[in-house]
C-alpha cells in the first residue's frame, strides 16, 4: 500500500516536471522566434537571396541575429511599376 502511494506521487511529480519543462521550452521558443523575426535582411536592397553570398555589404552578419540594427540597411526599391504591383514585367 505504501509503495503504491509513493509510486503514484512519483508519477505525478514526473508529470508536473514534464509540464513545467514543456512550458519553459514553449516560452523560450516564442522569445527566440520574436527575435528572429526582427532580422531585416530579406527587406534590404543589398540582400541577394543567394546562399553563397547573402549580402553584398555584410556577408558574415547576413541573416543572423547580428544583423538586427544593421547600419547598412537600405529598404528595397522597386525598379518598375510592375514590380511595385507584384507582377513580372512582360517584354
């Protein structure tokens, strides 16, 4: 009888520890995602979208947390009217 109670308490303690660990992991993960979404590289004019050279100005910092607050950031500029509307220019 005493062993059954101890095992039940142990099982509940493990369940509580598991839930606390899952909550902590969720909280840390959401904080990390918020930080990752602050990286401005994809909206920069110097971003090449090529895995070999991601940025022509700061290739080491590109697409990393170091790029948050980049002093060389330039917003993308559209080259033509069709690009501003999201269409490809037809020739």
